[in-house]
C-alpha cells in the first residue's frame, strides 16, 4: 500500500485534528468533510488506491463505490508537486500520482445526492454548443462537485465527450439559453465577445402587476451595486386574472441580478423572486426569468477569416408563459 500523510482533515462540528480522529468512524454519517492528502512514496500510487488507503486510516465507512461516485461528480482535486498553482479536478481514478502530489477530497453528502436537472440541446456548432438551462442547473460548480453544472452536462451528453468551458453565466434560479465552448480557442473568443457586449441578448420575465400602463418601452437606468446599468422593458401581454405581465427585456450591461433589481425598483417584482421580490418560502412558482434569444457575429468563425451571423431563439414552449399555477 502507498504511504500518505494527512495535511489537514476538516470535519463538520470538529475543531481540531484530535476531535476529527475521534469522530473518524462516523464519516459516513457526517454531512460534509474534507481530506487533504500528500503522497509519500511511489508504491501503488493510483489516485483511488491512495484515497482508499487514507479512508481506511480514518476508519471512514465509505465504500469504494461511494468514493468512485464522488470522484465522478467532481469531489476530488489534484495539486501536482511540479506545479502548486495548478489545482484541478481529477476524475481518472487510475491516475498515477508522484511523490509530493496532493489530493483534496471534498465530501458533501447532500450536494452529491442532488439530482441533475436535464438541459436541452438547442444547437451543436462543434466549437461551441447552445443549450436550454433549466431551473436549478448551475453555471459553475463548487469544490464539492460539478455534476449539476451545464458544462459537465454538455460534456457527458455530446459525442466524443468534448471538453467544456463556461463563457457566461445564468443564475441558478434563471432559465434559458447558454453557450458552452468546446476548445480553449473558442472559449477565449466567446468570453471576449461577452465581456465587450458584442451581442444582443433578450430575456422574458413575468412580473406582478400591469406593466402595460407604464411607458412603452420603459428604459431603467438605476445603478446596480454602484455601477451603471441599463435595461429596456417592453410589455408583451397582461393577464388580468393573475394581475401579471409578460415583459421582453434587453440589457445593455451585465450586472449581477440586474433584471430582478430593476424590475423590483419600479414596483413590478419578478414572480418567484425570493431575493429581490416578494416571494417567500411558501411560493410554489420558480423564478420567471428566462434568456430567450442570443444574436451575434460569430467570433470563432472570424478567427478563420469567415463571417457568420448566429441567432438562436428558444421555442415558445420553453419561454415563460401564463398558467394556472402563476
């Protein structure tokens, strides 16, 4: 067996290594913990073997299958001895490690048990793909896992399991179109496009109240977190029975929660908004905010001297709609 040494072992409700060791046998019952392991010799230093050895030393009741499942969901990280600045997720359980390499295992039972929301492929452009991100799917993972992210979903559900890079984000509670790049070159080009706002994005929201009585279109320019922000709201329809409006939104900036903040600022909070709106814990409706269209001159094609204008729009069935539950 390979020899390992513990750098740190952090366990919920434990404040010191001594307490951690006292509770070692209860790892499988603890909500979350993390291990940091430094490889000490070259005997059987495959990643899973090293993790199993350390697991046994902690008397942790985690099966090999549980460890492998956690690793597949992104709970294991590697810091190579040759480059301490390059810590990355590690999924290859048979990866041969070197002396001085560090493994970081982050176990969070609740996070790992979270079911994966099902995204829908809108278009596969080879260098990048366009997806419908459902409610609850993440744009970015955490140290605990990345199995519920759109990037991981795209990687697992496209042919040849291409690499996947996020170039822009949608809130967990928001739905709609999101781009995923499949090469570093495409990621750089698309990220630069978003950074410089070289595209046109439209959203649709359902809000409380009759927005049709407001000036159309309505331009909102109140600052968000002290930074300038501009949104244009255009009422598409008003549903009198529910006293709610469907609004098309165009933003000229990309501040965090900009649409939700601007909607609330004029007295028309987005339905289902528990953060900036009036929704509470009893609210049954998800956040009614959806990115419905993206249009841009393709920066990836431009790298090859080609000109390609792209436009993607969600089908009506995936856009926010008035319904009895609203």
